[in-house]
């Protein structure tokens, strides 16, 4: 897996001050995407053990609320294979910090009914994620007043509660 950028102090992609990892590779190609360069699976730098350690170190300060993974597309199969064990490490080391993930896939249609039955890491990866922003960016539904989303079709899903209940539970801001 490759990544395009690591933001050390991000306040735009989840609550509080976060570390954000922008992975490379996306097949959605949404019109108006703010990060087109990450569509290529070879964009940026290889995600290595050193990269993991760098991010884990960045997560240490108490003022960091958690990790956000976006892209590109974290839920692409080849990205899941690398991200699952990394997210598991993050959760084990920092159980009090939240993990947010942005995906252009729709939870019920793509993740639940297509990916989970076929892909080895999807459910395991979801179990590490606290909040999932789902749905493609839709230029015609762009709304700059939405918190942590680009277009009105996108939702912020509370993954833990959703997995517990079997019904989509949306994030409620604390």
C-alpha cells in the first residue's frame, strides 16, 4: 500500500485534533474530488513499518483525539489488507482514541452485502473503526456547512453501535 500524506494535527476530518493518514488508490473517481492525486495506487510513498511507527508516535500526545484514515480509498481490498493489522495495533496501543475512516462505498450496499461476504479483512477492519463516513462525494450535493462531510448524501456511522444492533446508527456529536 502507498500513502499520499500524513497530517500531524488535523482538525477537519473528525472531532478534536487528529492524525490523518491519506492512503493511495481509489476506483470511485468522484467528480470534484479534493484529492485526485491519490486515485493512483502507486501515488506517494510506500506504507512501511517505519511509517506505522511514525504514526503511532504522532498519536502519543494526550491532545491527539485519534486517527483518521481517508484517501484515496481505505476500503479498497488491497488497502484493507495493510490497514487492518495497523488499525488493530492503533486500537491496542491507544484504546481511548477514536478511529475515523472515510469511504466512498455505501455501508449497506457495498460493505455489508458485497465486501464482508467476499473479502477477508472487511469485517475485521470495521471492528477497529469507531466512525465511518460513507458514500461517494457527489458534486451536486456538495454542502460546505456539513461537519466532516463534503456532500449531503454522506453519513457518519457509529460503527460499534451499528455492528451491535445490526441497524445503521448515525453518529451523535458529544
